[in-house]
C-alpha cells in the first residue's frame, strides 16, 4: 500500500482510538486504574453494580470506547474509499460489505453505551443484542445484481453468522466481567485474525479495512495492559459486529467453496476462549492468559491450515 493508504488504514484509526482511550480514562477517574495485571478495573462483574464501580460520569467510559472504536474504523473505510475514487454515497455505498460500518455504530450506541448500566444484565438488553446480531448478519449478506447465485445460501449463513455474532457479544461480555479487563482486549485482537485471514485470501480492500480495525484494537490493548482502559468492554460489541461483517464478506468473495463447518474455528473463537477461561477463572492471571492464548492459537492455526491449503 502507498503511504497515504497506510496513514488512512493505520494512523487515522489508531489516533482516534487513542483519543477515545484517553477520554474514557479521564471519565472513569485516575483512582480506578489497576496497579498490576492481576488487578481488575472497575467492571468487577458483568451486569452488576459493585461499590468499586465509578459514578454516573464514569459509566460513560464503555460508551466512549465503543463509539470511538467504531468511528475509528468507519473513518478509515470512508478515507479508503476517497483514496480509491469511489463516487458512491458514503451513507449507502454500493458494495454490501462497506455498509457494515452502520452495524458497528449501532452496536456502540446501544450495547457499549449500556455496558455499565444498572440493567446491563437484563433479559431485555440481551434480547436487543440478539436482534442486533441477526440484523448485523442479515445486513452482511451480499445483495443486488451479480450476487443472485448466493441467495440460496443466505438463510443458512445468516443464521450461522447471527448466532456467532450474538455468542461473541455474550462471551466477551462475560469474559470482561471475570477480572480480565486488563487483558481481554487481546482476545478481541485474536478474534480479528479471522477477518484478516478471510481478507488475505480474497479481496485486498477487505485487508485494508481489517488493518484499520487491528490498529484501533492494538491501541486499546496497549492501554489495557498499562491499566489505562476502564470500560474496555465497550470495544467488544462493535468489534464483534465488524467481525461478523468481514467474515461474511470473506466467505462470499472467496473463490473456494469451503464447507460451512470449516469456518467454525474462527466464528467461535471468542466463545471458546471465554468458556475455557471460566474453568480457570480462579487461577492466576498469567495462567489464564496462557490458556486463552493457546486456545486462540490452536483455532486460528487449524483454520488457516484449512483455508490456505489450496494456495500452496
């Protein structure tokens, strides 16, 4: 890529994400930063309010992070389209996958904004999350002229992608609430390896947008490891929506007709890590990180081996 493309795909989203990290830290207050990797940030348990959580202003931290992450990725996409000379509307672009930024923003405005609300664990919120997940999946499927041959696949893939999106919402939410906000953004980063793998084997424009998501997430990872990311759960929801959109784009742009089950390792990475972590949640932080990294590495490696075998 040219320098201008790297700036738009890397530096721009990183700068926006850094600003969101700083603002969320300022809102939550310096007194809530963690002093060690094993020490949790304010969201002690998902969906519950504890005495250690910040006040009304501090509860905005997840919303700021989620919206900042979504804006960073959306801004990169719009910038990439400008560089490419795309004359279609920014609000409703011609390519189906480019409309995915709407779902990132909706996830941030709804789920990220209520991550630390008193009703965060309510049934109504998770019903809304399910509707959003299915809407994201449906909106991620290709439509229009030239895609007619994919229409018979929409029902099955819509259900698969929607289920995977909801599971990602739920599992990352649960993981962040188990004294892991200092390192759980690493799981989000690993989850985005799926879209990068799909993009690298299909369509260059998808690679550029995935780089933007990785750049924004990497800034959040650094802030979290430094104990400066209260409300880090906020990035999980727009990242999961992005993950769904790009997995769909990678699937339908692929020249290979891989079986649906070959995508499960990537689609279920976040739920797998969260489920295994629950078994070792009472153990040391370093062990939990090692176990999470091992599970993610195995799933990514197995999926990569399958999807890249025909390129050798």
